[in-house]
C-alpha cells in the first residue's frame, strides 16, 4: 500500500508577497471590464479575475479591489461589458491598468446594454446585467447575468502568468 505524499512546507504565517507569487502560477486570461458611470462617462479597467459561475442561469463573476477609484461607478452601473483580450491587445491591457489616463481616448468601442462599452477586436465579449456585488476581504465580487455574448475562434487570447504576458503554445 502506498503512503500519501508529504505536504510541501507551508509557512506558518501568510506573507502577502509570497501569496501573490503563488497565485501568479495560475495562468489566466486578461479582460477589460467596462461600464458607464453615473455621469454618462465610460469607465474601464484590466482584470484577470474573471470566471464562469453558472450556465443556467448564465452568470459570470469578476473582482475589483475595494480601493479602486472606479468601484462606485461599477456598483452603480446597470450593465458592464467583459472584453476578453486577444494576444495582440497587450497595449489595451496596459492602457486600462494605468492611472491616470483617459483610457477611452481614440479607442474604438460600441455601446451595448446600459451603455457598457464593447471594445473592438477582442476574443470574446460578455454584456452582463449587474446582478449582485459581494464585499469579500479587500475586493468586491461582481456577479453578472449574461445578456449578450460573442466570440471568435480566429484570435488567440492574451495570457498572464507569473507577472508576465504570455501566449498560447501550439497544441501538445
């Protein structure tokens, strides 16, 4: 009979920097989440905390740091768009992660439900009704009901792993 493998040496206390590095070992796609603020202005930011929650009903989630200057705008928005970035859109990821800039200056986008900006040339788009927001630790989890979506199979996604942009390898 085989013995269970021994656990790796876990630290006694959680070091936030080490935790961030460990979490960074999970490769993720990159999305830009957009909405219209109460003044009718577009807002958006780069996230890699996006996930499917349910197919029936169609629900997705994403997370936002509670210190974000955009938090109130996303809480007030009726809808938001989740734009899954393509490999060649690293510049959009950087643009929407940088503060302060006019993130929408010169950018091509289309208004969807609730005015949520849908960005051009992405791998996929999800337009979601802002269902619920849950305060959890230092972030707010937004759960949205998918009302519209589109995707293309001719673009590879932009990937983030261990603090760097990556792209998909050829099939194994």
